[in-house]
C-alpha cells in the first residue's frame, strides 16, 4: 500500500525534482565540454592548416544556449541565484521567507512566460524550416528544448516557493 504521508510525498517529489535538475545540469556540462572541445579543435586546425571546422560557431551558439537553460533548474533548486538583501537583511526571518516565496512566484511566472513564447517561436520556426546559415541546422528544435527547460525552471521555482525550508 502506498504511503499517504504528506512528508513522504513531499520528500519523493523533492527527490524527483532534484534528480531531474541534477541530470539536466550534468547534461548541460557535457554539452559545454563538447562545445569547448570543438572550439579547441577548430582553433588548432586554423592555426595549423588555416582552415577551421565548418560552422563551428553555429554549434557553439546552440550549445551555449541549451547549456545555459539546462543550468537554471539546479541553480533555482540550490538557491544559487544572486540575491540582494540590502533592505531586507534586518527584517524578521518569517518576512524574508515570505519575500523569497514571492520572488520565487515572480520568477516562475516569468519563466512560464518565456517558455510559452519560446514554444510559440519554436513551432513557427519548425514550421518554416528555419536553419542556420552554414550547416543548415534546424534551430526550432533547440528553441523547443529551451522552452521545455524554461517550463521546468518555472516548475522548480514553484516547488521552491512551497518548500523554502526543505533541503534541496
């Protein structure tokens, strides 16, 4: 029989959120390492043969964009974003928790807005078969992946809003 204990359910949800965010950040790290290897190979080729990897900047552009979105969920979960508490540091802890929750909500709403607009743009771009200039890589799918990751950031922000005191 499954547990109906709210604390156990919250713990499982937190574990799932953490696992997804960590896996996505790890994948983003692999993407960035791959992009940096591509840049290194391209520069070495340019130095030694006066030729480079064709379209290297297109791969790097896509990789950096996807990696940046892949790091946002873990950053939100670990509360790693920059905060400025100049005016709130002297307020009671309860008020600061409320303000943190409010900003989590604002962040979730903006990430949701970004996800929505990225999805609309991705669908249009996929429909138009828009590609990069040199290699002809379809960019709509990368935009759609960024939309999904932005929606995930919104979900994590809502999670952190309701679980401010829980360890990530």
